[in-house]
C-alpha cells in the first residue's frame, strides 16, 4: 500500500476534514446557484424541446465548476490567446466579447465559480 504524501506546510488537506467542516467551507464561498431569473429562462426551452420529442423529466443534478470563476482581465487574456476553442483569437466576435468584458467593474476580482445544472429525460 502506498503512503499518502504529507501536505505542504500551510496548505490545508481538505480530504482530512469532516463533513461539517466541508459544509462550513462551502458556506463561506457565497452563493452557489445562479439567480432564479437566469434559470427560469432556460428551463422552459429545454423542457419544451424534450416534450416535442416525447420525453419526460427523469432527474436533475447540480454541480459547481470548481476553479472556473475568473476575473474579467484573465478572461480577456484567455480569449486573446485562444483558450476558448469556439472563439478563435482575432475573430470579430471574440473582440466584441473582450470589449464587453473590459467594460466590467473590478477587473481583477475573480467571479464566483459557475453552477451547472444537468437534466435527464427519459421515454415514458
């Protein structure tokens, strides 16, 4: 059996924390879900497409994209270096997004990690 390496000094090993400590840590990070008005806009569209294909809701799960909260300045740099494969650098749309990001306040403050919702549909 392989021995687990000791954590570096000053770095907390979250595997050793109990469930209560992990819950407290999540609570300190702030809100984890996007505002209700954003969720409400997409939900009917997805459900209507599923119903049109004869599917019924079968389940739902949410998960946080840990480490994906970025600052606008970092996102602009990533856009311009080609990190987002759907927006190649130099494209007019990428530059439009960069201009809109540059207009946001607090350029160096990372935004919260995104929360994704996965919906399952099944045939009745």
